C-alpha cells in the first residue's frame, strides 16, 4: 500500500511539474483548408520591390500563391517576379521560446517560406508592405535564410545562412523554426525533414509578426502553427526579517 501511495505522489508531482511548464503556453493552429481559416486575422502584405499585391488562391486542402496557367519552367524564367504573395498573421509573437511551423510544398524548384518581421510598413497606397524581415526558404536545393533590410525607401537583401539539401517538388514538408535568446543574442534553429541547422544574429527580433510567402513558382501551404513559451517570472525574494 505504501508503494502505491508513493507512486501516486510521484505521479501527482510530475503532473504539477508539467502543468507549471505549460502554464501560459499559447498556441495558434490554423488549417488552410477551405472554410477552416479566418481570413480577417491575416494581412495581405506586398514586397517593396514590386508595385503589385499578390493574392493567395483557395483550394480544397491548401492555399497557393496566384500564378499564371503556364508550364513551371515558363513561370520560373519569365514570371518569377510576378507571383509573390505574402500573408502575415495579425499578432505580435514573443516569449522565452517561439516555435513556428508550416506544412508546405512547391512545384518545379521553389520557393515557399516562413517570414518574420519586427514591424510592417505601408506603401504609398496604404497597403501593408514589408520593411526589415527574415525569410526562411524551402527550395529544391536546400534551406536559405535571407535577411531583408530597408533604408531610405530602398530595400536590400543578402543570404545570411544556408543548408544544402535535396528537396523534392510536390512533396509536402513540415518547415519548423525555433527562436529563443541564447545569452545576449537571438538564435534561430531551422528544421525540415530531419535536417537541422542554427543561426545567430543580433538583428533577429525578440518580438515579431510571422507569416508565409509564396514566390518564384507555385507554392502550397497546408497549415500554420505557432507555439509560444512565456518568459518565466523571476522568483520573489523573501521579505527581510525585522531586527527589532
């Protein structure tokens, strides 16, 4: 009987411990299947590089960036700069750790991606527009992290990190990024199909919007999920004892 009671106590302690870890944890889980997602919670965001605002097209179990009804190679070579469609979830995320993931696929070569941005701007027409942001890109030859900046009304960008891997067109992949602060610098871990690499940059924001972009070819998105782990509150110091 004593052993059973000890086991029960240990089980209750474990449950309380896990509840403490999960307390305050927030999750956003969105399916992009028809009728499953609330479009009012998303912003259509354009690139400052082009004048047009690309749209996402609804299909039965996914959304896809708007592309012309042409062969893949023709789209890639002649329309690569005209098929850019971005969506940002209308909420700022932050925490001790934030995990963002999306199931996605691409036709031909490229390039669906997860994007994070500390803030968004507006075009002259008042349309939401990217300023500084980071793109975590899936394509046929691997994973890229692109850092886009914006200064004096002009955008610029560079490849900040990459991993060479063969990924297959039309196959659904789960792209996962994790952001957390490692000492005094933000760190991002990127995972896809068993491949993992890390990236650190002082420019990575601690608070940010997150979303998806389809560009350069046909890109499908099946879901979008964000898990936020809160910062632990510092333990309260015991009150000083009176010396009287």
